[in-house]
C-alpha cells in the first residue's frame, strides 16, 4: 500500500495509530496532523506533577522526535483539519493546504464543556485540557491565594489536590449530591470527599453556580444557587468534555455522542478509522451497549486496533477498561465498569487508606476500585476479561490469597483454551 495515511489528532491515540500502522506493514507516507504546536504529549501530569513542578515540560512528550523520524511519521503541527472530502479523499487544513489520503484516521479527542453563565468570559476563568492551558495556569497560580474549582470530577479533584499542596485555599463546587457521582459508586466517592476535606479543601455539593462576579474585568467571586458568595482569585472550570465530532459529522460519518466505530475501529466509511476519547464503540464490558470512554488505556489499545485495520489486519478491540487518578499520596485505580452492580465487597482497610471495593453483578466480578492496593487492580485486569469465577465470599475473607488464586487461574487458562 503506497497511498498516504493521514492521522488527524496529535494525541495518544493519533500517535499510536501511526506507530501501529507502520508496525503492521503500512509502507506509504504517514502524516500526523495536530492543532497544537507540540509533539503528542502526556495529559495526565498536567493536573498533577506538571502543575506542582514535579514533572518538567521536557518530560511530557509521549515519544521523542527521533521515534517519529525512525517510523517515517511526518508531524504537521499547529494546524487544524477543517473539512474532509470523502469523494476526493482529501483533508483541508486551516492554513489552506489540502492533504490527499488513501487511508484516514481520526483521533480528534474532546474539548472542555464551557460554563454557560454570566461572567464566564471574565479574565481568570480558566480551563485545563491542553499543555498551553497548563502552562498558563501554572504561570498564574503564584498570584492566587483562593481558587474555586467548578466541577467535582477527576480533573477538578486532581487540580484541587495539587493546589492545596501548593498552599492555596481551594473550594470545589459540584452540582450533583456527591463528587465523582458519574464515575464512582458512593463508597469510594465519599471516601475521597473525606480525604479532600481533611486536606482543608472546601467541598460543596448539591449546589450550582449562578454567576461569576468580577471587578475590572477579572473574576472575584462565585455566586452559588443557595446564595453563598465564594471569593476567588481564579476560577477553574472542569464540568466535563464534549467529543469533537463536527469534522466527522460534516463529512457524513455516523456520530452519536462520539464517532461511531465497529469492533475493528472502522467508521461508517471503510477508508476511515477512529480511536480514542472521540469514539463510541462496542464493548462487552458495558452492559448498556456501545460506550464512549475517556482514558489513556482506551486511547492506546483502541489505536492499536485502528492501526492494524489500516492495513487490513483486523483484530477486534476487546480490552477491559481501566483508569487511574493520583490525588495527594493516594493512587486510585479502577478496572472494569461497575455500573449495574448488585453487590459490593470491601477488601483491605479504608482507615489505613489501603483498600479495594470489588463489584459483582449476578455473582460475576465486573469491576474493582482500588486505593493504594495495586495488586488488587492488577488481579482485576486478569480476572475480569477472563471471566474467572471469583466469588464475593472469597473476596470478603481476609485470609484468601488473591495472588495465588490469580496465578492458578493464569496457569489453567491455556488448558481451558484447549
């Protein structure tokens, strides 16, 4: 195959599609189009190590320039893809250029959901999605004493932890009755709320933001629906993201809260694949059907499938979802999807901040949330996809040797396959 592969999206997924396609035997030119001026970089440290100064900007690139050169991947940075012409197989760019493609890959990710209230356009109202966002936020934090964070999701809580460790007064404002309500069951959500409150973060749940108040064009306070006024030198908004589907939708590709793909990462156009946060895909671990996942794991694993599909090497995406979040000295690791569980069993000690919650549905293990217990997390990444019959009673027994159980299950797997 000597036609070009154009990858739109300088992200985890975009870079991995390019690398996987080359590894699978794609011989033609590969162009990686990114609307940021940076090589693809790691996003998780932006709200944590980079913000606190523990991770340098030079450490953020996913792969060094020489890896792209070795794989003959040409970065086309600082420009946006503005249109796809499927008939002529061309992609129009914001600088006026047009790129011809034989195969096209979309790894266009998501963008922050904007705050739709009075005062949202004031100076000092910030979002954190890109490296440039993080650089701007980090540069302005020395001027701040009080910071309000709107949104009690992962990004909001990670920023809260980072800023408290930098000595800031932080208030987290969440409209739902508890933080991380869409991502975590009550037990882990409440545990994290308590951790933040003990670290002196003010956590306000069940209240919405009415407007942002400013002076001289700069934000000064957050006015809440219950009448409370929260002074703030800066406001950071983290109320979720929206998948960037416009490019695909305008080209006539099927979209539904994400670019719809099949198990091989193919869109409704056989010449176009997609991967990452922007996709809605079939997933056997999701009881309600096709799902859109926002995680590094999904971006990388799905991109490997997409890269293979570019050359016709079809291998269904079948990875168990897993996620993580670092807050203070806690490492929260999640595997599987706990939605719809009918039984939850705690293993370990919440008091010592080392415990896991195992989730079951109809007696089958479907997910594990772990706090500072990486062994439980790794066990789940093996047991859940294999469907190994671990029981709630075994999990609840402190004397049960989970490591030995996993080892035995791994040894038995080849024999069962035969």
